[in-house]
C-alpha cells in the first residue's frame, strides 16, 4: 500500500519508468485497490479503453486515388468506342455518293442511257471517218503489190539459173 | 519499399496514428480523415521510407505535423472543439454521470494540445521519453516537464470533483 502510494506520487511527478507505470496499471486492474487510491482507478481504465480505439478503413483515400486513373482510361475507351460506332452507323446508313454526269455542249447530262447512246454514235462517226481516210492508202498498198509481181518472176529465174550452174560445176 | 512491405510495416501503424490524431484534433471523424491523408502521402513517398530508421517515430511525427497543419489551416478546428465538451458539472449532474471514463476523457481533452498528446503517448501508447521527444521535436526534459504538468492537472481535477461529490453527500 505504501509502495503504491509512493509509486503513484512518483507517477504524477512524471518520474516513473515505463516498467513502473505498468506495475501501477496492473495494480489498479487487479481490483484490490485501497479506498484512498480508488479515485485513480478510472484514470487507468480510461487509458486502457483508449488503447482499444482503432482506425477505420485507413486505405480508403489511397484506393480511391488508384481507381481514378483506371476509371479515366475505361471512360476514354468507352467514349472512343461509342464515337466509332456512331460513325460506322452513319457511314453504313449514308454511304458516300459520287456524282456521275457528262457535259455535252456545256450541258450537264445525268441520264446514263442517253449518254451511252450519244457516245456510241460519236464513236461510230469516228470509225467511219477513219475508214474513209484509210481507203486511199489501202489502194496504194495494192498498187505497189501488183507492181512488184514481175520482180517475183525475176526471183524465180534467178533460182533456176543457180540450179543449172551448180549442176554444171559438179560435172 | 514495395506494396507488400508497405502493407506489412506502415498499415499496422494506422491504429496508433488514429489515436494520436484524435488526441490532437479531439474529433474522431477528422482523425480518421487525417490518417487516410497521411497514408496517401506515405504511399507517394514509399521509395524513401526504406531510408527511415525509426518508422514508428517518423510516421507519428508526420501524423502530428499533419494534424497541427489542419488546425492552423482550418480555424473551425480549434483546440477546444471536442467530441465531448468539458464542463464543470455540478455534483447532482456528477452523480447522474455514470461513465467516469467519459469524464476523465473530457479532462484530458481539456488540456493544452502538447500536454494531452504527451500524456496519451506515454500512458496509452507506452512510448519512452526519447520517442516522445523525437515525435514532438522537444528535448526529453521538456517532455518530462509537460508530462508531469499534465498528470498533476488531471489529478487536481479528479480530486476536485471527488471533493464536490463528497460535500454533496454530506449535505
């Protein structure tokens, strides 16, 4: 009892070691406390109860921060995907169309059938003109061929003469 | 320091850090918030934590500094703003007050920040004077003096209230 009184006095002066303070705590925890010192029991009970307090979810903000970049990535991909899908849909629904037309004498012709017939007519005309211009030339070639026919006879004579010469030489 | 080491070495300190934060801020919610903020900061600086010799002391010091910054930045968090407000209860209220632990907590919360922090670091966490000196950036002698003052003030209040109760009983 006396020892505890002295220890307690030392405690309030801040002169006890951790070991001595543990001894005091054990004394008050045991329950067999003198009436004089009983008023201090609650003080040590308070310290014991506070030692049981715990942090709740200390990682909360850290995990929130780590999830944010992933969420941003997912969101970016999602938005890109949606935009690409929309563009694809529009492309399929409204494909690009090329304007087909011809210009005849300054007029825009979009009727393909008319344009085809017009072109065929023009091409036939060109063909006729070509044939007409080629006719004199063909005639000339024919004349030259005819003129060259006597020459062919000459070539035949030459061949015969060579034959005869060869026959004579052998003998 | 990798994530495994962080989980094994830093996260287990959360409870201690919470109790320290609560002692300084006198508010459980703010203390939880402060711990979460500190965990984020420690995670960001985890590569440097390998160089820290006394991780326990380092984190406690960081916690204290963070809490003091919060007090400075937010005038609403005054030293006297507590979860439980201390007031001089009259003896009738005292007799009705069954939770004496609650009363002792009030008395401790009513001490100046340095004294209540030191008394809790010693009596709740069981830290040596040298460790408390490191955390509070004081000399061991200064810690001892503040510890003594805090305990003596608490004793005075306990005796005062006990005296009032006895006087009422006699009446």
